[in-house]
C-alpha cells in the first residue's frame, strides 16, 4: 500500500503517470489542483487512475481539481471534447476497483466534457461535485454528449461486474440558452455474467435546461436523489435495462419522468415513491415512455407505484406512451396524477 500526497497548486498528472501500482492512494489537500485530462495519458489507454487506486481529497469545499486547458488531441486528431478525470481499464486489462472521494471537479464550460469517467468493477464515487459540465448536440465532432459522472464496465471481466456506489454527489451542469446535451450521472454497466447491484444514492443534479438527470443499465438502484431542470429525469436509450429500480426521486422542471426508449431489453423495472413536477417542452410533457423500437428485444415488467405527477400549467401532458411490438406487463398503482393528464397511449402492439 502506497500513499502519495500531492501538494496544493500542483498538476496531478505526473503523479498519476508515475505511480501505477494497485493499492496506491493519492491524497489531495486543501487547495486547488490542475489536470490536462485523459488525452494527456495516451500511453495508459487514456486511464489516468490505474486499476485498484484511489484519489482522495479534503472535501468538496476544500479540494478543487481544475480541468485547465485540457489536452484535446488524440492520435494527432482533435477530439472535440475533454474528460477531466478517468480511471480503470478502458480497452484492455481488468480493473477491480477505483475510488474517487471528497473533491470538486471544474470543467471548462464551453466545450463538451466528462467530469469523471471510470471503467471498472466496484467504482466508489463519494462526495464529489462536477461543475460546468456541457454537451453540444450540434457539435461537428464525434462526441456530442457530456456526462458529469460516468461508470462503464471494465474492459476485462474481473470476476464480477457492477458493485458501484455513487453517493452524495452533485452535478451542476453549465447553464445554456439551448438544451445542454448532458446526462449528469450514468452507471452504464451491462451484465456479462455474475453482477453485483450498483447504487446511485443521495445525489443532486442541477441544470437550467439539460438532456437527462440519471441513467442506468443493469442491476442498478437509484435512491433518494434529486434532479432539477433536466428534460428527462431518467433516460436510457443505449443498451438493455434490467432489474433496475428508482425510489424516492424528487424531480422538478422535467418534461419526461421515465424515458426508456431505444434498443435492448427492458425488464424488471420499478419506479416508486417519487415526485415529478413537470414543464412542457415543445408543448408536451410525458410521464412514462417505454419503447422497444421494433428491435426484437422485449420491454416488459415495468411497474410504477406511489408516485405523484404534477402536470405543467401550459401544454399537453400524456400519462404514458407504450410503443413497440413487444411491450407488455406495464402496471401502475396508487399514483397521484394532478392536472390535465391524458390517458396512456399504446402504439404498434400486435
């Protein structure tokens, strides 16, 4: 076990390059630090933190990591975006764990950015704030969407997948005049065999007008979280969503509550004991949207109970839209629908 204390005012990159052994803990003190981001680590598969390492600050109000003039070239070509802090095993190898705790990360507010991106099993991200996260749907580069905190599978299967915990984190998204194309917190892990449950808990997402608050794939629970100003409180359009649950979500100024369009199986999903205060986007608000997009993968077993849905003052509001050839077993019970909600719409069922 090795502990590396990085003095305030330093760039953390040389330390992360030099010390790559599992069990290494990097300690950041009170003060500000800088990084050039992941594209300054081409020799390490763009993974700044090696598998099995930790980055620990002195607190979200005490330790600031600035993505100052991030490197935006890779392989001699412009990337069009920046990732401020990364770790794990991206395209090769295995990562059993990564820990990031007790600091604030500030991204440039005028480029597409990712605050924290980890490829690992058992990522622990606690008491972390990601500021100024931005995504540009109209960008000309290959990457348009921003992320505050993003967790993906390790390249190799390190025994089991999952087991992530994102706790007491906050994503403060850049305020823009048009939609900020950012998903704030996404645990995007898909089962490849044995999989531990992941949790996103006691987190807050704040935005003026952003794409989505939270997203997940397999075996993830969102509990006691808040989202303000995102068009979609929960949104998944990439990969399957199985055995995942939301409870105690407080959402305001949203246009969709649960939006599960896209490809991949949707199965065993619950939304419980949550509150949604809606605004209309392009004249509409939508409670639940579930779609199999005719992909051949079933969408079934979605249950909504004990929630409150407050319709927008202006615009139309639809309770639910179930779309596709294999959408079935959708139930709702004990929900309170306040305002002028239209009945659920079923499309293309055979």
